[in-house]
C-alpha cells in the first residue's frame, strides 16, 4: 500500500530535482573555480622559472621569460631581428645600425660609455652584453645596479650559432632560431665543398696599421678567412690580436691581404693602401694587386650575416 499521497509524491519529486540541481551547480562551480585556478597558475609569470647559462658560465635565473630586452652589442641586435624577436627590444646601442629599423629603438649610449640612467629607466627584464668576463667594468656597473645580465662571448662560427640558439630560447623563438641556424649551416657546407684541400692561398688580415696588428686562429675573423678558402698566415699565434712586423709579413709572403676599414673614409683608405703597398711591395699580394678592402662593420660583427662576409671575400678574390 502506498503511504504517500499524490500531492506528497509531487513534493518529493520537486525536492529531488532541487537537490540534483543544487549538486550539479556545486559541481559546475567547483570545476570552473579549479579551471580558473589552473589558468591563473599557467599565466602567472611568478610560477614560471626560466634558467639559462651564458657564455661565461653564469646561470641566469629569471622568474619568467623576459619581455623587455636591452642589447648592448650590434651583433646581438642583428640576431634578435633575424629571429623575429625585435618587438622585445626596448633599448640598443648607438652602434646598432643594422637593420635600419634598429635606429628607431631607444639609444642607451655605446658599449664603453653606456647611459646607465636610461638603461634603468627602460626597466629591462634582461640585458644582453658582449664581454669576456665578469671583471669587465660595464658588467660590474650593471650588476651593481641589480640588473639581470646575459653574456655573449663569441670566438668562432660555432659561437655565432650558439648565440642564435640561446636567443631563440630566451625569446621563445626556438623554431625561428633553429630555421636560421639550419639555413646558415647549409650555406656554410656549400662553401666548404668549394674549397680545395691543396694549394690554399695564404692571407694576411690587417686589424691595425699603427701598430701593425692581425688576427690569430683564436678569433672569429679566422673562421671567416677559412670559410672563404684562404689560409690565415698568423693562425698559429697565441694572442688573439698579435702585434707583428712588416718584415715578418714579407717572409710569410701572403697571396692576399684583407683590409677591414671604414669604407666611407676614402682618404683614410688611400693613405693605408699607400703605406701597405710601400711596406709590403715584394709580397705576392701587392704584386698581383690582391688587397681586398672590406667594410669593418661587416667583418667585425659576429652575427647572422657571417656568411655574407665570406661571400663578399670570395667575390673579390
């Protein structure tokens, strides 16, 4: 016998529906709250630690991938543009002239005399600096200001590739960095195939004429010479940029002389050429007029245009 009347049954049904709806609502609210908490955790930069080791072995630890970068070297600036990370650049040096768009960024002075007040005002998440050690005065000054620093120190072609790779990680442009590296390596490999293993011409690169200085095998410039199909006659020197004599160059008798210079200063170039031709008149390079004048900015910047330098030398040989 049913002890519940029709009206009571209806009340029980309504009560059950109400409880079910209440439970569902609680479940939905709980789910949304949990989802919201997860999302907040994912986008909260304080929960994302970013670690990377720079070229002097210092581990740089940031609480989030940097979004405001200051570049204190032209080659670093070029690399950031090359991987599409220029939107993160808030400051560059006065020497950062390539690409032309870099001129629109806030200037922070130059490498030797940076404007620390401007740098601090830019509130950078990371400063990209090209130095050899922590003892560098600019590094020390930035460190004393409590600013995060990542050091780039390039000695050769591999160092350029490493820089591009690291900048890709820092700016979360890994794919673009890898694509650029693969492209550069492909061109380098094609150049390598063109080089004969026999009778490689000797080359003398002039870093300075007063005093007379060159580049050894421990430099980035040496890699450019090698990839161009030439042999650096001073590759075995212990110092990176040794001071030498004209007499010693004459003994080594290079077949090519490479003169990196400011190509805009025509009178200065002519003066240097006269001095070189007079002092090295008996060398094969001078006799055959194989003095290659190259834009110093192009040669001395170890960045993504590295193989353009090689192409330039090869075309003028």
